[in-house]
C-alpha cells in the first residue's frame, strides 16, 4: 500500500477512535472558522467597494462645489491675474481633505495644483468636461493613482470655460480600508472565541447527556434494550420524571390493553383512575403490590431510577399471576377438602371407638342405636343441603366448610329458609363468593372467644341473595368503604399466600354481574350480596366465572 494512503487510513482510524464530544468540538470549530473567514472576506470586499463609491461621491461633491464658486468663474474669465484660484484650492483642500484640487481652463492650463511648480503648465490629457458633463473614475495623475471627479466651470452664458479636478489618492483609501479590515478581523476573532467557548460547552453538554457514551456504545445499548424489552415475559414500563411513558414492551401493552403509540403520553391519560393507575404513578408505594383487573391478577413493583446521581424517572414491572394464584388457591381448596376429610376421619374414628366399646361390653342394641343416630345426623345434614342448594358443588362446599370450621370450634349454619335451586350465575363464581366470605368469617372468629357462630343465608326468589353474618368484632366503620380494595387486608401475612385478594375478587365478580355488595360495620360481621337475574332479551353479560379462585 502507498505510504500516503496508509497514513490517511491510520489518521482516519485515530479520528474515529476519538470521543464523540471531541469530534463534535473539532467539526464545529472548523465549520465556524471557515464560515467566519468567508464572511470576513466577503465583508472586506463589500467594504472596499462601498468605500470606493463613497470617495467618488465625495470627490464629485467637492469638484461640483468648487466649479460653482463665483470667484473661480470670474478668475478663470480674467486669466486669474491675482492668483486667487490657487489660494481657494488650497483652502478647499485643507478643509474638505481631498488630496488635490486642480483648476484648469478650456485649454488644460493649470491654475492650481498641490505642486506649485506645475501651475501654468498644460495637462498631459485632454480636458474631459468640454462636453458639459461631470466625470468620475480612476486617474493616473502626477501624484499617483486616485479616485477622481471632474466638473465643468461655466461662464454666465453657460459656456464651459474651465475644469475642476478633485482626487483622493488610493493610498488614502487603502489606509481607511486597512482600518476597517482590522475592525473586521477583530470582530471575527471575537466571534471565533465566543463560538469556540459555545462549542466546548455544547460538547460538554452532549457528553453529559449521553453519559460519556460513544455512538457505537449507544447503538449497542439500544439493540440490547429492545432485545431485553421484548424478550422477557414480564411487562415493563419506563417513565421519565414528568410521568410520561418512555419505554414499554409488548407484554405491558397486552396486560394494560394499550394502543401501540403511547410513548410520550402520561399514564393518567391512558388508564382510568383506580388502584392500578395509583401504583403506576407511585401514589401507592410498596413491593409486590396486588391489583386485580377485569381479566387478570397483577403483581406490581415500581422503582425509581437514578444514573450518575441524577433522577431519570422510574421503572414499573407487572407480573401476570392469574394462573399461579389460581393454582395456589386450587391447592388451598384441595387442602381444605383434605382437612375436612381428616376431621371426618377423626370424628368417625372416635365414633368407631364408641361402637367398638359397646360391642366389647356386649351391648349390641345400644351400639345399633348409636350407629343409627350418627348415620341419620350426617345423612340429614348432607341431604338437607343437597335438597335446597344447587349446584351440588356449592352444597359440597358448604358441607366441607362446616366440617373444617367445626375443627376450629366455629359453627357454620345455613338458615332453614335458604334455597338456591336454579342459579343463573356460573358455578365457579358462586364458589368464589361463598368460599371467600366463609373463610374470612371463620378466620376472624378463630381468634375470638366462644361462642363462635357464622350464619349464611341463600335466596333465589328475586335474583341471588347471599348474606353471611358472624358474631365477631365485624368491620370497623372507618374501613367499610376500603375493605374490598385490591391488596387491602388487616390480617398478618401468611407464607405462600397473598393477602387482600379474596374480598376484591368477590367485589369484582359482583360488579361485573351488575349486582351490589354491602358491607355493614361491626360489632358483628355482615356481608350482603345481591345479583340481579338477567332478562332473556338483555344483552348484559353473564358471569363466566373467569376468576382466579
């Protein structure tokens, strides 16, 4: 490779390796230098032309004024016997500051000149104003090149009797131009210094804004960010300090039902008021906050982000825990059934021990009567629920809850007038409502002194009416309006189980079904739910039980 080409390539590689801020500074300075230099040259050219035009007009004005002086006209007509023309020219030259004032007659004989030795001699060139017009131009006279103006001297009858020639030497013009060039150069230097300082500040600002990252690094970070944003299963939203969306991945758009073009928008303009929006904006703080939307249970975490000691906004992550929470609660239901079976096993074991003891004592009739009584009692409870409650899953749930609660010395009773024969609500939704209300009541009463009683009433005479009461402390009056909010709970955390979901789910199901949920203040807990029966011709949606319970 040619050494010059190798040197250019080496220089180009070193130039590319320089920081972006340095490249910007150098380029700006080069552009400013070229721009200011070209501007100075152009302004100098314009100033030169303007100055030359001004000197021509100045010379023409002096020449015209002198040619119209009566003393000049009279002296030329008389042959200037007193030599007054030289005195007048000298005076004009002293006051108006031209370099020379030369007065000649029609034949070109000089009557005045800065060099007295030339007075009386004839001009080398012909008299130019014999045509009666003024003339302006560059004159190559005996004193040197000059900007020259010639004006005719007219007698009383209008005939041209002489000529006045006024000139300003180009050395004088050049001296004046040099002064202006110095001013232009000084101004240009000041502009360059100010521009250099501004360029340095701009480069520093760019360096600070980009966190001292180079273009290649910024492009790499952008690619990595896009891959990370759309490659993770968690939803993620980034906000700046003003609360505007700066980044959002497809999972977040899906969970929040947002359109594609939301960058730059405030979350207040994208989501309605509620717990979800409060969590995203930071009005509600805390880790692993629960929020229930129309079709999902989300775990929300919000974290402020600072870089190099400066706040740059916040990042919010949302995890869809609908399926996981559903599995956890299904597992709890299975565990509840296992506890119910264990309680029944324990109870039946005790009864079998009684039967065994009676048989050992030879009291067969008493054993037969005991077995008959307990069989009738268990069968009557189950058959009583099954005859009044449909679907059978709800009756089974009630029977299991009664058995489990009895293990905790809590009595659950179904009112005698309760019936739910043809429920229009989907079975899973009914199980969620009843199961959560009974679980809450039993858990509260388990910490209270005896007696502990829970009563549930079911009625389908006009829609579906569900009422659960207990003799516990009840809901404080100050919490009646907030107890059904997502994540709200007054209970201690329990390993493996999230609090503040049950009543929120119940409230959401009731709301979506178009019903009402009334919470009454204590003493004594009381929850009343009413679900209207949809008309056959109505297009109102019927609950499908799409909950996590």
